[in-house]
């Protein structure tokens, strides 16, 4: 009598393979660059046949999307932003805002850099990066709208300030270039947001 395979087993195996490929590719993209990294190199690092990678992803851009998906899940920013909205005190809410932005950079600054490099070499990735930026702007607009009445500036200006304070270049300058700790960065960001928005 044949044993039936659990219907979810194949999907779990496929996802485990994707995770293995994405982790190997993320390391290589960070070390060698997106452009210089080949599917063959990813195959060797992940110990997954290149044909399997092509079947699962098709190309490096799709692998990068999987890396991004895993990063967002790890950063847990959606849940953290939802928790922030439950905090009654607006200053504490902005401190929570600073925390989930810190978490985003802490877990995925390398992914941002990979995307930026990919966009310099691939016009398709320029559109992808624009799509990500537009989605982020929409999410932050909705987030600020939830407590618009407590802001000291109009919502569009609040969005401009939040976007300016949370660009990757500011994080890189303060933490990576100037040696600030993550806690120092988070406190600075919270203080800046409170001073500018409330």
C-alpha cells in the first residue's frame, strides 16, 4: 500500500529550497555585488543545482524579491507599526516608529544596498525599486493618517519629514560611517520625529 504524501510537504520542501538559495544569494550579493554574482555561483554556495534555481526563480531579480520577502518577515515591521498605533501617547508612538525603522535597517540594510546596485545595472530593477518606494510611501501615509489630528504639521509635510529622517543614507552615515550604536540611532530618530512632528 502506497503512503500518501502530506499535501503540504512538497510546498514546505520547495520553500526550504527557496530559503536556502535566498540566504546563499544574499551573502554573495553583499560580498561580490548583485551584478557580479552568477546563478552558477549561487548554485555552488547553496549546494542546489542551477537548474533547480532556474526552475524555482527564473532569474536573479526573483531571487532578490525572495530575499526581500524574508527580510520584511524578519524585521516584523508590519506588526510593530500596528502595535505603535495602539499606543495612546503620541510621543511614545513616535518612539515606537523609530524602533521599527531601526529594526528594518538592522535586519536589512544590506538588502537595500543590493537593490540600489541592481537598479544601477538593470532598468527592470529601477521599476522594482520605484514600486517598493511607492508602497512604502502609501503605508507611511496611512500610518500618519491614523493620528493626523495629533500632528503639529499637515499630513503631507509630516510624510516628507518622516521619509527624510528614515532614508537609508542617514542610517548609513550615523551607524556605519560615524559609529553610532543602534540604540543611539533609534533615540536620535525618535527625538527628531517628536521635535518635528508634534
